[in-house]
């Protein structure tokens, strides 16, 4: 009886020792124990810091980004990447960079599209760029897709512009003609280096009523400003001087042109440059208008029309207001107009000629 009890005790003790040894051995040999206790990524990403995190492929799992973000991503031709940004009430720039993928970007708010920019509108090359002033606390979803059957790597960047919004201008040269889509609160910036020639900065299109401002160098006050639709600004640029062109407007697409020329006289900012001794014959319709531009010398000048066909009307303007107005039947011969006054040195004068009394035909414009 005693021997049997002792045997049972020995057997039980042996089982306990073997069990404890087995359990200790399992713990020591389990290299994955840490990952089973929270070491992995519950969202499907990798815990390995050398592995690129997968970008959100839907609006619901968009990747949260902040100012200063610059991250590279690989996208397929049919893929889409989503990012999320919380507005601070400050201006913001979302853009893609790279020369592989033809990107398209859409920025949405909670209930609707806030702003849309296509890849060939605002970014460099085939990249997209959206710039606008955010609302504090507003959530913005940014969707990036690939176009033109392209795929590969691009970089998504979030920038906070400087106070004068010149941090990310698009460089343009004479001959530039590029289309851009703008939101009503959007701002587009371009940069141009002076050539010493007269340069025309113009917008065209039948959707957006744009406003153009020109800033010189680091000046925060604009040098030229004009609200214009299908018009622009022209002036003689200084060689090597940096000019910033700021364009704002209501929603839609416009084309931005940069060109040399003397103007065709069709608008104030396409005026034909004239000096003392100038004389030219021009044909005008009853609803047309011709524009000329003259730079004051500090001396007296006479602008007049001659001819016996057109009943002309002349208006002379300075930069900000009407300087002088003369009607066709007041000062010129017959139905011609004439304006005479002493100019201010360096002042710019715009002379507009129109036809009255339903007349049309040829007249001569003279500067004396």
C-alpha cells in the first residue's frame, strides 16, 4: 500500500516536471511572440521601418498628411491614392512632382468638390497642383490618379506658401501658352525673368474673369494690376529682373500667354506704342476701337485724327483714371478729335479712338 502510494507520487511529480519543461521550452523558442502581442500593423501595413507604407486606396482610409509632407508613392494606371488634410485657415499647396506619372488631382470637402486641378494645368510638366485658402477645421480629401496610361512613382507634397504666396511659382518664358483651372478662391503664381523687351502677359478664354498683378523682385506691393477678361498687361521688362505674375479669378479654365510684340491696337493692353512724329492710317468699324500707348516726356504733346470719313472720338487715360477727354466735334478739323496737353515725364498714357454717328472707314492718327 505504501509502495503503491509512493509510486503514484513519483509518477505525478514526473508529469509536472515534464510539463513545466515543455512550457518553458515553448516560450523560449517562440520568436514571433512579440508580433502576437501588438508588434504588427493592424491596418495591413508592415512593422518594418524599411518597408513603404501602403497609401490609402479609398477615401475612407485616406492617409493623413500635414504641412511639410513629401512622400513617394507607386501608382498603377488604374489606381488611385487618397490623402486627408485638416485645414488651418491658411493658404495651402498640394502638388505632385516627378517626370514619370501624368497625375490628376481632385480635392474634396465633406459634401462636395471644393476644387479640381488636372495634371496639365498647374503643376510642372504633367504634374497636378492645387492651391487655395483652407477653412479652419475643415477636412479635405485629396485624390491622386494616373492619366494617359502612365504608372510608376510620383511624390506628393504639401506646402504652406509664404505670406505673399510666391513660394511655388511656375516658371514661364516668352512663347508660353498654357491652360490652367482655377477655383474662385484660388491663386496662381508665375515667375518670369526680364529680357529688356516689351512683354505681354495675357489671359484668354470665355469662362474666367481673371485679375493679373505684377510684382517686381521681393516687393510685396504690386507694380501693375488689372482686372481683365481676355486681356493682359504689357510693359518693357528690365533685363535680369525677376517678375512675379499673380492670377486670380472665378472658377474655370483660362489660358496664360507670354509673348513679345508691339500690340495690335485691339485693347488697352494690346496698345500700339507711339512717339512724337508718329502717323498711321487705320480702318475702323462703327463699333470698333483702336488703342495707342505713349510715354510722357514732360513736354507738350498733341494727339489728333485726320480725314473726312470717320466721325472720331478720342479718350486719353492714365494708369488709374481718365486724364483728359476730347470728343470728335470739339477740337479737331471737321469731325476729327484732338487732345493737347503737357505730359508728365515717365507717365503712361493710353489713347482710345472710336467711331461715332454710325460712321466707319479710314482715318489717320497723328502724334505731334
